[in-house]
C-alpha cells in the first residue's frame, strides 16, 4: 500500500487586506490589497507638493482614512516612496523630488506619522458622513475653505450615499429657484404601499451591488 503524502497545511493570512501607498514625485496611489495581491480598490491623485510637507501628510492621511472607512477590516498599512529613505526605520531622508514652496523636507518619520493619524481618524470613523452632509449643505450657500473642500472631495470618492445626497440637494435648489411660486402650495403626502415597496427593493439592490 502506497503511503499517502502528507497534506500541506494552508496558513490563513493574519491580515486578509492591507492598505498600500505608492508615493511618487507627482502622484500618489492608495489601494486596498488582499492576501493574494489583488487590488480591491485604488485611488490615484496628484500630490499637493506645492502646498508643503504638512499638506502632503494630511492628504495621505485623508486618502487612507477614506479607504479604511470603506474597508474597516484593514489592520496594516504599507508605503512605498521615492527616496532616499530608511525602510527599516520608516524614515524619508530629505527626498529630492518632494520640494515645494516651503523648501526641503528634511528627515520625516512618515511611517510613525501616518500610523498616528490613521488611528486617530479610525476612532472618529462614525463622523465623516455627517460632516460631508453638512459640508455639502454649506457649499450651496458659500465656497468651502480649501481644507474642507479637499476632505469632502476625498469622502465623496468612496461614499455613494453622500454623492446621492449631494445630487438631491442640487436638484432641490434648482427646483426651488425655477418654481418659487409653488413652494407654498406643496402639501405633505403619504407614499402608497406600492411606492414604499419599490423604494425598499431599490435600496436593497444597491446595497448588494
């Protein structure tokens, strides 16, 4: 009788999905990657080097926080960057391509900085949608400050519900301007049972997509 070959044990990955950064001289890519190396979602945007080092670090934290909001199981983060750098210590060593109006960067403990900022943003992960709703309402009446405008833009990249809320706001504003005389005529009406059922089915299908 031929002895059976021992079965190979399949090791379950400790971290099934991770957050990955690729910081270059002009653009940054932020992606969610699974244990098989497949990219589940990716965002590429120009880096705001012209606004200085602090603005870039804030941009990286906002991009990562948006991904963590959508994929809360992320527990580990990796970053690849143009050099020179010290990979073991997580340091950028005055990268030559990252100069802006504020001058050279110097030595930046980027791994430590991102770790702290992402942890802080994870703890407040229940707030962005509420803040995005308020920001969209405020943006109808007056321009948002640059920091809030960038934060809202990043949030809308990954949140379809807030994008839909923004479209509804814009529609209501246009309708109110085009038909101001009918605003006082509108009376509250109840939805029929058929209409409520159609809405439930539509929402259910969008959640599954």
